[in-house]
């Protein structure tokens, strides 16, 4: 029986420059899709996958994230007084069991690999998950849960993978496929942001990982890679060189890149349309907008 995955690292120390000026004072992860911040989607997904300990790698100016998962005594008291039970219930999803959440600071934004490495002392000899909250995945069964189940079968490292157009491969970590097993692929190499035309496949890694503690040891030795950053991809690729198993997992679901403006807007439309309380009015508005745009062309 493989060890259960009960800890997840949430690297949230990036500067979010693509959303300036908003991210000057608001962490990207607090930005909302409909009425919930990105981080709430990530936490809910982790909980459903059986995660019990939540490790945030934060940075200066991310205090709003800590407050978000704290209790809000004044707000809760006033809602209680006003008999607003439904709103109190909504707030419950933001409450964390004491001690279940830890915050570690990444003092310099040296890259995703470095952010994960900052959490090394909170992980012992066990597999752990990494979730990037700006990748939001709409799925019937939450993406991380699918991956945890797959990992129970395979062990090793499992990274979420999806096909991307070849011309976009240079924006992702790309898998070099050893054997295509359907939903799973075994991997013989990984390259971060390959130059266009050099990509070994069009299977890209997106922001969900189940990793072995060896990856943390590899990160200790990893030098700056693509973009001058310490890359998580390079530490996982080292695993393969060291003869350990790495798999890509083609998850079932739709991924939105909420770290980009276009992706965020698309997610807002998709999540807005998925909400029963908003759907009719929103759809009518969208149809009107499309008609107006078409008429103006
Ligand atoms: P991004 O590449 O999206 O960078 O990071 P970013 O800083 O968040 O955003 P832009 O590109 O400036 O707009 C991917 C994930 O890795 C985390 C980010 O918080 C995000 O979840 N990250 C990145 C860190 O925690 N530390 C880093 O040094 C870099």
C-alpha cells in the first residue's frame, strides 16, 4: 500500500505582474471568480482529494490570504445577530482547523522550484501535492482527486498534463513521452519552456503535481533554469535521470489559466454560466453582447 498524500503546498509567492495594477495591493489568489477567490477553489479541490495539511509559500504583501482563512469575529457576530444563517454557512468553507494551515515565506521570487523548496522542512518522507491556484480546473471529479487515485496505482511522481497546440508549447513544461498508456503516460524527460520547434511532444504540465520527497532533495542542487528561475520541472526531470518513475496524467476536466487575463475572463464566463442562480440572466446578456459585436463588424 502506497503512502497517502495528506499534505499540499500552495506556492503563492509570485508577484502576479500580469495583473498589475490590481496585484499592487491584492494578492492574485484573492481575485474572485464569481464570488470566491481563486485560492478557495484550490483549497476545496485539495480537501476533496483528502489533503489535511495546507502549506502556503507566501511573500510580502500576501497578508490578505492569511486573513481570508482566519475567523472574522465581528462579521460573524453581526451576521448571527441579523439571523443570516446562509451567509454564515458560506463563511464556514473559509474556516480551517487550527494547525492545519502553515505559512512559509519565500523571501525572493526565485521561481516555482525555489518556492516549493522553501517548504521542505514541513514535508517528511512522504509524497506530497503541489497546487498552483491560478490554474483553476472545472471537473466532475476534482483533478487532484483523480491524480491521487492514479498515484495509488503507480507511485512515483505524477504531474497533471494536457495537450496544447505546438506553437504554445514554449510557455509550458513539456513531457518527453516514454510510453503512452492512455490517461497515463510514462515519461523519459521533461523540459521547461522549450524553444518552438524543439518541444519533445505537445503534452504540457499544468499546475497540479504529486511529488516524492526526492524532488525536494533535487531542488537543493538545482541551478537557475529557463527565465533565470529555479524550475520545479528541472528537479522532476532529475528524478527520471536518477531512475525513478515520473508519469503524466491526462486529467478529465477543463483547465483555465487564471494567471493570464484572457484565461481569467474565460473562467469567469464558464463559472458564471455554471451557476444556477446567475445562468439565465448572464446567458441573455452574453447573447446580447455577441449580437451587438457581430452587428458592429
Ligand atoms: P507565475 O509564473 O504565474 O508567476 O507563477 P507570478 O509571479 O505568479 O505571475 P506573473 O507571471 O508575474 O503575472 C506560477 C505559480 O508559482 C508561484 C506563483 O505564486 C504561482 O502560483 N511562484 C512563482 C512562487 O510562489 N514563487 C516564485 O518565485 C515564482
